[in-house]
C-alpha cells in the first residue's frame, strides 16, 4: 500500500470530482491512506468530518502561514482541537516568505503557537517552509520541536537544507515538484534522505506531477511521485510503497489506530 502524506481533499473542486471518486481512484493506485491537512480554523471541522466519515482519511488541525483572514489560534485552543483522537498532527504551519514576507512577524508568532500546542498534546507537526529556511529551522530549534518531530512537507530545497531538518528529527516529504525538469537539487535530496525519514505526498489540489502538470492534482497521483522517487533511489515501486507507508504510520501513530466513526468534535 501507498500513503499520500499531505493533501487538501476539501479544496479539490467538487464540480470536477466527488470525494468518493477521489478515494476510489486513489485505491485503484493502491493509495490506501491519506492525511488531509487543515489550513484554517474555518476548514478544520470540514477536514475532521472527512476523517470521521472515511476510514482511510486522517486529519490535522492548523492555520496555514499565508492565511491572513479568519481567527488567529491560541495555544489552548489549538491544543484542545488537536487532542481529538481523529487529529493525528498539528499543521500545516510554518513560514512562507514567498507570498507572505510582509506578514513575517505574524507568521513567526503563529508558528510558535502551533509548536507549543503540538508539544502540549504530543502530536507531530506538519511544516510548510518556503523562502524562509533559516527562520523556520531556527524557530523549530528554539521551540524544541524535536520533542514531537514531524514532516517538512512539499520539500523544495537542497540536500544540505534537508540535512539540517533531519538533524532536528524531522521527516522529509517530496511532492510532484521532484518530477519537474528544473528540480535537480530536490532530486539530489530525494536520493540522500535516510530511508526511515522519507515520505511522499501530492499537496493536492496543487502541484500535479509529470505527466499531469496543469491538471488539478489528486491523491491518486502520489503514485507518480512514489514511482519517480523509487527510481531515483534504485528501489522497486513495491519497496518504496512499503517504506513510506511504514514511515507514515510510525510518525503519525494516531493514523494507524484511527477510529472509523468518532463522536462529534468538541467545541473550540
Ligand atoms: Zn504547504
Ligand atoms: Zn498543504
């Protein structure tokens, strides 16, 4: 089996395809589990409801660094939401100066809030890092994120940067970007990340891999990412599938024991 370690099922255009079809198409590629990632306090209940309804879906809770409207989370509020047994991770959180450099202070404060909440509930972090490497890794270290670990999702940097995140105890997840023509430094990292820290993802609906570039991405397409990374590492697709699935459930143990139907979410 294969796992999509990061997608946004609720953001995939429902006019193009239903959730049921997305999950069936994924299963046809042997993609048997997906982590659906929250980007705001508004969509967190939607993401949680998907995990409550579908045995193969896990959920996170968090506010994306580029989110500039909506409610700003506090540590107690995030921790209360993250305590829910259906929530397997805190995020996505992190820093993105590519789009949000003017909000750097807000992003950093929000990032610290997420790390503190994750430490409080003992659940791993889903970290988004774009054009903000030094600040992201510095804050992870300062806030002792190593205690809970997590994943650097949609990793788009080079091997020396990957090594710095690995030293903090983080996993590295590669998306369809690794298949893009210009991505040689990312491919170098994908070859060198230690086997037990490797994950793959789609980040659907964004960033469809080759040969689907320009289409709306979907969890089934993690097959292309996985097979591409398998080839880079000289593994068979089955070996890579087994490896990343094992890594996923080791990092997110609550996903392995996910209750299929759970009580209603506690109020925030
Ligand atoms: Zn992200
Ligand atoms: Zn994402």
